[in-house]
């Protein structure tokens, strides 16, 4: 795939097998042989974290609502979103690898001042959408703690916001990255439900190919929410930002993330391949969780097609595997995915705006070195905490935040695709035919979804 249609690239030099099995891309480090499984887990990073963060409480609530209200009839979004997510996030990752810059900084490099102002307005809209999502996720953490009988949800939402803000502004990037990876595992509980629920697999198959679609305003509005929580604009900024921070950690000297052109061709080829493996694994993981939640909710909650109004309602989907412990398992999933997603949401918008304004940014930077980034980061979590404490309907807020993300995604995809075709920025790693086609299909889908989501929201849906 390295020479294929994902990008236009000159034929790379072949890499001797004894070097290609190495453990590090950093110069001066001796390479050692590792098994295939160890190498596989070794390359997982920003792609996996982005995919897991995509299944935040907003996603869990939206998918649960889809299965509870419409059964398996919304499962066709699973095969639609997987290739589009893979294509979009691969482009984001390749842009960071090729340039050594984050998406916010690349927007500044590529567009004229007038366009940068317009994109800055879009970024403000994205930050607002992220704050709504943060509020929804903190609300969900509080609901999870309440399901565990540990006290009022409002109190725990406030505590979670404060603790996360302190941890992310005071912790090191390496520590945060390790925590993010382990928190991904909590989402596996949703897959287990499929093995013990009475899933109608024939109906699941019909749902995957679009049988049973209901072209009603409410159904289509929820489709926008499903698309918005799978192809979310904050993922674009986070993927590139975390990849750049990973590159900065390399011991190459200097403070700048090394671009592909700064590496030997064999090493650049390996970097691209590993990046794709990371991204594709993360997106597959994300969509597998999406499928499991919709199908299990359809099998357990969809019999009466009743809307979910609380976390306790959604927790009933886990009863076939957990019985009386369903609430506890659902609570742990809500809490873990929320703790994972809140820093990603806050940092993605902050990194995008700081990069656009040519200011320093990054979780691997201190507050003194990147003040604007940390101000925006802390402000997003603080405002989100206030909204979480004030809101009394967590499920509605979770689904609404997904619809807002669906509205915001289209314009940022246009920006992304215009940068990805620039040889000045991407060099020989510009989009190839396949990446171009899939990227523009994703853009068209999300623009249509965003237009409908705007109408649906303004019409009171």
C-alpha cells in the first residue's frame, strides 16, 4: 500500500529484513528482532487512541439510541463509515508525518490570511461543539458514578472536570499517552454482549445492507448524529497533533518534529506503513464497538422501540451478560470512555487554534511555553464542567453533541482535502487516487449530513 493509490510516491528503496524488524525509528538506536505481535502493539498509538476516543459517551448514547428506537435498521452506517473513517484519518496522519506539523499549523501555511480568518471562525465553532461534547461526557461520567451508588451525578461531573483539568495540565505527555492506551480496553465490554444476547443475525444482515431504513425526520436526524460521532472534526486535529507530539519525542536533536523528507527513504517507508497500521486498527476498533452497541441495543432494548432517556435505560442492554451487574458494567464503560474523550476533545480544538495563530502548543509543552494552548484547554474543560452541572438531561445532550459534530465535519473535510493535495506541504506524499476518491466521498457525505442536521436542529428536531 506504500506505493499504491493512497499517495503518489516514488518507488522506495527496499529495506533489508534484518533492519525492517527493528524496534525504533530513531537514529543511533540498535534494532532488535521482535515477534509480529510485539511489533504490532508497538506501532499502535495516535490512531488507536483516536478510534477509542471516538467511542466516547456521546457515541455510546447515540448508538444505544439508534438500536433502541430503530432496531438494526441503522446498521448500514457501519459499512459506510468504516472506509470513510480509515481514509480521512489516514490522510490526517500522513499529513503530520509528511510535514512534521499539526493540522492547525498546516492551515496557516497553506491558506491566505482571508481564508485563515474564515477557518478561524470555523475553529471557534468546533471549540464550541467540543465544549458541548465535553459537557455531555462529564455528565455521563457523573451518571456512571451515580449508577455505582457513589453519590449525586452532578457532584461527580464537577469532580471529574476538575480532576481531568488538573491532570492534563500538570501531567507529562508520556504518562497521558500510556493512560489513554489502557483506557481503550474498557470498551471491549460491549463486544461481549453480542455473544450472549439473543441477536437476530438475519435481521442484522438486513440492517447492514440498508433494509428497513425509515426516511422520517427523526430517523435521518439520528443518522446525522451517528455520522457526526464517527467522523468528528476533533478527530482530524487530534490525530495530527498527537502524531506530531510523538515525532517530537524522537531523539533526533532540535525541537521540531522530523518530517518524512528528513529521514532515509527506508525509514520513511516504514513510518508510513506503521502509521497506516495504527490508524486502520484504531478505526476498525472504533467501528466494531459501534456495531456491537447498535446490535446489542437492538436485541435487548429495541423490541419496543422506546427512546432512551437515562443512563440506567441504556445500561439495560448489558443485562444478558451482566444481569444485576449491568448498571455497574455500563457505568465503568461510561466513566472510562468519558475520561479518555474529555482531554482529547479539549486538546484538539486548543491545538488547532494555537497552531493557526502560530503559537506553541502541545501536551508535551509546559504552560509557560504554550500559554494560549493551555488557556484554551483549561477553559474548554471548565466551561464544559459548568454546562454538565447545569444540564439535567444527559442522554439528549449526548445525542445533540453528536449532531453538532455532524454539522461541523463537512467544512473541515474540505480544508483537509485541499491541504492534502498540496505538493508544497506534502511533497511526494500527496493524496493518490484512492485517498482522493474516498476523502471527497466522505466530504460529500458529511456536507449533506451537515446541511440536513442544520435544518433538523433549527426546525426543533
